[in-house]
C-alpha cells in the first residue's frame, strides 16, 4: 500500500492551496476586527500555534484603535508551522486582503527561532521601520533593520499590501515571545503608530 504524501505549507502558493487541505474551525481560525477610521492594520498571519504568541503581541499593538487580523493555527498535533505557515509573499487570505486594502499602514507580527536580536525589522516602509527601531531601543530591546534573513521587501508580502504599498514586518525572537512581557514592545510600536 503506498504511503500518502504529507502535505506541507512549503508547497502552497496561495490561501486557496492551504484551504484545499486544511479546514477553518478545525485546523485554523481567522479573526478580523476592523476599526472604522483607523488607517492602520496589525496582523499576525502566523498566529496561534504557528508562531507562538504572535497573536497576543498583535492584539497588544492593535489595542482598541487599530484594525486587527489573526490567522491562528489550532492543530493539536504539533505540526502547525509545517502545515499552516503560508509564506508572507503568498499570504492572500481574502479577509486579510480586504482589511489591508482599506488601510495605509500594515504592521505584520511574526516570530523566528534562533539566536539573534529581540526584533528583526523588515518591510518597505523604511521611515516607519527607523522610527520603530528608535522606540525599541528606548524600550531596551535589541533589533536589526538590515542584513537579516527576513527583509520583507517583496511587494507581495502581506505587510506591503496596504494602500501605501509599504509596511513593516516585525520578526520577534523565540526568547522574546516566550518571555511573556511584551508591554515595552507593544508600547514602543503603538507610540510610533500614533
């Protein structure tokens, strides 16, 4: 009997590809909270059990003022990243696209594993990236704005798909996410967004 090939997110080039293999409400959940009058959307496209704690951080940054989008892994089998991590350049879930199409600025919250600074900043909005970097420094957090493996400069990256065509991607270290105190990070980013 042939062994069925395991379906991995590396094979997906769109949300439709992912949705053909995994079920909303069982494998993943989508939460959208639009905020009328806010030109800013905060996203965790790999939230829940995909990149742990990114949903929590996105909620803190969005607060009650900014739009919020969460794509959250629900699988209990420990393979959320392998199965549900749709690359940011292919992330075209319709509700996410609808939210960001009504916003000038998009901030996407991600997580990375490995040694390195607390936050890797990416995206095409260099001005906002620099302002966030200064805020992070004042909050005592380490960061890199260039020369790392997550530049977020593809125009198709979900962080760059708002009306301005340039957003910011925050890659949070595993150590920072597991630490549980994200108030300094959230306050630093929120202060810049205001």
